């Protein structure tokens, strides 16, 4: 009997010890960093949107949006995106004038456009040259727009025409139907600066057609121009030739938007700024390859490769440049423009706007 009890106790003890030695079941956890991105649906980001390029250790989700919505979200309380395309001039003005620092920039200049084509004149205005704009009434849906800032800088540097040589009329409505980010811009010029508000509910296109202004300076292609109204024309009818000459002379490809990353995310993941830079660079390289390919024409232009080659001949192989050093001239110019034109209350070095880990990044 004793031997039976001893055997039973031995078996129970063995089972107990084996049970203690078993490892508890492992629960699978998702340690990937969740990244919500927002931007326009450019060819140079489509590889990110489609998941062809990403960031190791991150779950990247790209939402297509527009600059009105992205600026509103980024500068407002929602701030739902960790990485977002942002208007460069609005960011600079918010950073300098209001101390905005919820996001920081990386030198990915995702939107760039030559802007000579964005000056429109009334057909009966008698305006034939940039110098003829002096003393004229200039309509715009936003004096502080990035495009307008570049245009005013170009007019001053190339033609000696100053911002206060015009009578600015700022509309509260845009002819493209988008909701303007009203209240974003604060201006720092004298009370006698020639800027007035246009009639309520009248967009910039209607201002020109009704004769309430003589010309338009705007990032938005006016509805009257899209409708081919004979009362409106471009100041530079051969805008491409003028813009190409501008690039040859200055070496500048105007920057409109950059990429911003939420500061709190960077503080927890300091490696992320470089990783995001490299992701956008890789996506852009894919866009280049698609443009130069003749095997499959991926754009709705029959001579896309010829257009690509002529652009490379003028501007170089990597004409859509990211990084600080390759864009130093544009960045120095824009910091001068925003101060000269009354968009900011003081000057700062542009490097202050960017995450320090990205200042030396190159493609």
C-alpha cells in the first residue's frame, strides 16, 4: 500500500514539475509603426500609394488629398496625419509668426512649378509687359499664396517691379470652387500697403471679367481662362519659353510644397525622417523610369519620352531634386521673398525649418 501511494505521489510530482517548465503561450503582437500619409496623387508618389515602396518596420497608408484640406488639418486641432504634404509658404509663416512646431519639414519638395504662366491680364487692359503692371489693379484669391510669393519675387528680381507697385484686390472666393483657407495669412506691412478686400462672394475670375481689376496673379487657373473667354489672356503667351529662360538664368525650379512629419512621432522614432526621405526618393526614381520607358507608355501623352528627354537636357538628369544643398538657392530666395513681401515678421535661416538629421541628406 505504501509503495502504491509513493508511486502515485511521484507521478503527481513529475506532472507538476513538467507543467511548471512549460512556457506560457506567446501572443502575437503587431509592433509596426502606423503611418498615415496624405498628399496629391502625383506620379512621383504613386509607388508609395500602391505599396511598391514603403518603410521597413512601418505600416504606411497613403490618403489622396488636396492642399486646402491638408493645410487645414495640419495647422488645426485634428492633425491626423503623421506625414503630410504641406504648403511651404504657409508653413514658414506659421512657424515664424506663431511659433508653430507641431510638424517639422524634411527636404522632399514634392510640388514645384514655374509660375510665369500664372499672370493673367484683361484683353483690354493694355498690359503687354511686366513693367506695364505698375499701378494696375491685381486680383488674387490669396496674397500670401506660395505661387504669388514666387511671382512677386520673380517680378522684382527680373523686371524691377515691386509688390507695392500694384493695387491688390483679394477675393474671398476661388473660381476653382475650392474652399479657401481663410484667416491663415497674416501680413506684416505698413497700413498704407495697397491691399484691399474684394466684394463678398466674387471670385478672382469674376473680378477680371467685370473690369474690377486689370490682371490676376494666382496659383489657380481662372475659370474664365479655362472657359476660353476672349476677355482674358496670359501675360506671357509663350510661357514655357520664358520659364525655360528663367531656369537657365537662375537655376531655380520654384518650390510650392514640402513634406512635413509630426514632431511627437519623430521624437519617439528619430530614424523616421531619413526613412521617409528615402521612401519618397525611391518612389520618384520609379516615376523617372516610367517616363523614359518606351515599352509601356504610362502617361496619357504620346511623346512622353521626348518630353522627358527635353526636360533632362535643360534641367539635368535629376531635375526634381530633394535635399538641402541641391535646393539651397530656392530656399534662400523664398526666405528673402517672404520677408520682403510682408508675409513674416522676421528673418530666420531656412535650416531651422527642417529636421536636423535631414540637413545633409542627398539622393
